[in-house]
C-alpha cells in the first residue's frame, strides 16, 4: 500500500483536476493507494471543495485542516504522520509535477534496492522571470547548504517506512525538509522530469519565502555564517592593523597634523556594522535553539476527516 501525501494551499482552481489525477493513480495502482490531503490553512475554499468531493471518490483518503499556514514542509510532515503503510510519496496539488512521477517512485520503491526516491527537475516550462529566481535559489542551496542536491532542485519524493520513521525523528523547528532528506543518507535514487506550466492560481512560493527558507537551511545545516563572521572579523582586524601602521608612520613623518574626521567616522561606522552583523548571526543561532527547546508541535490540526477507509487494505 502507498500513502500519497498532498499539501494544499491556495489550490482551489486545481482541485477538480487534482482529484481526476489521483483517481487515475488509484486505477493504475489497482486500488493500492491511500491519499492524505493536508490543507495548510488555505484562505480559499480548498478545504470545502475537498470535503464535499472526497466521499464520492473511489480511493480511501483523509482530509486534514491545519489551524493556520505552517508551510508546505510542515504540512508534508503532518501528512506522513497520519498513515501507516509500507511506502509513501509526496505530490504537489498544483500538478506542475507530472502525476506519473508517483507511479515511477512507487515502482522503484517496490522493485529496486532504494529507500528514498527524489524527483528532480531537468527542465521547466515556467516563464523566464520565474525560472531565474528558482535557478539562483537552487544554486545558492547547492553551494552553501547541501552540495548533493540536484541542480534542478527537489519538490517531490517517495520513501519506504524505515526512511519515513527516521525522517519524523528529526524533531527540528525552522529546518529544511530537503536538507533532511539528504542528511539522512540511505539508498537514494533520482528521477528526472520536466516541470509543467501552472494552470490554476498563483504560486505561494514567493521570493520572500525562498529567502527565509534558504536562511533556515543555512542556519540549520551549516556553520557558514560563523565562518563568514570569523573571516570578516579577521580581515577587519588586518585592515585595522595596516591602517594603524600607516597612521603611525604618517604621524612620525609629520604628514598628519590633525586627525581626519571623515576617516574616524567611516571607521566607526564600519566596525559598528561588523559588530551588528556578528550579533545578528549569533542571535539567529540562539533564536533557533530557543525555538527547539519550547517543545511546540510542528502543526496544529483543527479537523480530520476520513473517507472510504473500508476500501483500504
């Protein structure tokens, strides 16, 4: 049996096509599928549409409504926690990733010696102004967070129960699910696909969210900010030493009569900026440590509905 987890946020327009696609997967998998829809505090009518339509669908399903928008990765985690099967897969509700990927991931998990299957883009049909920020984001992600991440990035994956259990053991807030997938290791396979053009609605994966996610990933999985701070501090100390030597020599040679006001101000501003940067880095790490000590749940579920559970093996 395969559990298919689908996070839903601002996908009202794609719900009919999504249900058709999942019904097709149910047919292709001969009924061996259980679908978990997680509505991540979506402000549109996605929950109501799914609540009304799922009782009429041929597949067994669960519909969870989170109390607010916790983010797609938290929603995926919540969906993985709701079902106990041998295999799991994640599918995007906007259908930009071909549904056939689910069949490929399931087949690989059943027939090949792999624990996790990662879908990675080898091309995308998005507009240029959408592709460029995405390419920059994944370039930075590969360079500074997880070099093993494919150049096209990762949006969907499938795994077996052992991998899923270990993934859920990583009880971290403000972390990166993608980095966790690669940090865990296990036997991995990549499946390549071309991302389709979005047909309904507008993506909620904005530039601001990408920047925040990149920062969470950097602070959770690398010591890059600390290393940068050490290097900036060392370079600043070296420049300050050289500047002191120049000033001392100039003073001894009578070239400096009055201390320069402009240079003094620039030095104060520069060193002040470096100090603030250092405090920000240390504060970011301290805040994340504090968040993980609170013990708050990753998500808060308001409602959970089950449909056609009797058809589930």
